[in-house]
C-alpha cells in the first residue's frame, strides 16, 4: 500500500498536474493494477475534492490515447496551464 507521505504530495494538484505525473500516467494506462488502484482510491478518500480533477485528467489522457486528442486550441491551452504550474 502506498505511504501517506506519497499521497500528501497530491493535496494541491489540479488536472494538469496529474497529467504530468508519472505515477498517475502509470495508473491510467494500467487500470487493473491493484496497487495503483488502491493508492488512488485512498487519495480520493483523503482528498475527495480531487475526484473531479482526477476524472478530468483521466478523460484528457484517455481521449489522447484513443486517438481522439485535443484540438490545437485545447492542446495549446493545456500546455500553457502545465507550463504555468511548473513555473509556480
């Protein structure tokens, strides 16, 4: 099971932060992994307000993986948010 200090780092994450998180990407691409699912279920239990952000991030990633992708304006906006969050 994931350690609590690993969960605490996600307290202030938004959708664009989850999208750029390696562990989140691993979970989205391996949804049947029980350890990953347990971690993210525990995170939502601790931070229920993150559920919407997680769902938005999952939707964006899954749409991209399925070839539906973002239109150029949506992609540009997402990259702007990601870069802004990295500089903060």
